[in-house]
C-alpha cells in the first residue's frame, strides 16, 4: 500500500540520499538548494512510500487557492524516482496522490516535467500517467540545447564574432568570482529587460558554497575586464547556462560568441549536452525570436519542457 506524506525537514538527509541515486534528480532537488528560497514559497513537497520504502519524491509548493505546484522555484520538476521505477507503480502513485491531495483541500496540480536530457536513464512513465489521469498540457517551453557529442553547425556570424574577440586578445577564464560577474549581469538585465537576476548575489554565493563543483562562472576577459560571462550549472550530464550576459563592449567585440564556442570545446568530451536555457518570452507566452536565433547560431536545437495541469477535484 502506498503512503503519501508531506515532507518534513527532519528527513532532509533521507531526501538528499534518494535524489543522489535517482533516475532523474539533479542537485537542484537537493534540500540545500531548494531551501534557499523557502521564505518565498510555502513548501509542500511530498514523500511517497511503499512498505516503508521511499519510491518517489515530489518537490512542490502551495499556490494560491486550491493549486499545488511542482515547485515554482525550480527550473524543472516532477516526481523524482529511482532507476527501477515501473509504469504500473507510477500509475499507482498518481492514484494515491489524488485522494491525499483532495483531503488536503487541493483541486489541481501544476506539474513540471524533467526534460529527457536531464535523466540518467530512460523513463517517461510520469508522462504516460499524466495522460491516463486526464492532465492537459498547460505550457510548452523551449530549452535550446547543444548536443556536445555530435557535429555542430555554427553560424558564420557567430564564428566571425568569436574570431574578432580572439584577434582582439580576449581570453577565456574558466573560473571567476560571482561578485566580479554580477555587475555585468545586472546591467545587462536592467538594460534589456528592465529586470534583475532571479537570485540575489548573496543567494547565488550561498548556493555556490553548498555546491562548489556544480555552480561556477566562466568569463571572457580583456585587460582584466569581464566582457561576458556564463553562470554554469553542471549536473554531470548537462551543463546549463543559468545566466548569460555581456557588457556593451563585450557585445561589440564578440566576447560572448567566443565564450560559448570555447565552453562547448571545454565540455565536449565530458558532458552530453550544453543547455543554453529557455527562449520563451518573459510571460511564458510566445517566443523571443532574437534570443533563440542567437542560441541556434551555435548549433543549439529545441528540447521541449512541458508543464501540465491535473484536475482531480
């Protein structure tokens, strides 16, 4: 018999061990990462057990009214399971979650998926279960992803920009301080989108302290000045550019063109994918054509990230 419990902080170590050996968990699901924004989201993560053995975790938070979200503070989400998960067990998990969530006064769940590139082994049984319970596709986002083990077709314009930067003397530094890059990022987001980074500098520094091998900054530098940078989230299979930014001078000199191309070369023998992130419009409705054209100029192609709504009232 399956049991659905609300996560309790006393189970943090147990939760983290499960994530570390899971089929589709990354360090973003580690409680040390998730809990950095616990003041912004009311955590309502679930622990699903069978015969006193955990079989699945659901990072989640309470939304407005009667909606549960598979966690809004995370880039991707959904049920985290072990490699031995089976389709019949997944169907049983969904069957157990519905009455448990109804009893907790929820009528809906907004369910993020984990894109296929982030899974260590095959398994889309949660997608099948969503279809079986009548969940509907709420949103489909784009992740622009470069397959590092395949030939890449780089646009002439991007090659030309990289060559210009190299000729000017721009060098690539694989590890720079977050504090040195953050002003470049903040200035670019403010100028382009009138926005600020999702993480404050203090938050991202604390996360890096917890995950020093997973969160790094690589930058294009000239005469000691950071012209462009990438905040990289490394899961061991995928390297994701969590933040991308260049200064005005960096854009003029093609520094970001060189940086992205050199980052591909750096990881092509050790990682499967380089994820340049979403190119959806800020409101999630529509596509930022200029942004996706820029990313696809390096050989990136779209991996769909689906978000579903499941009504179980």
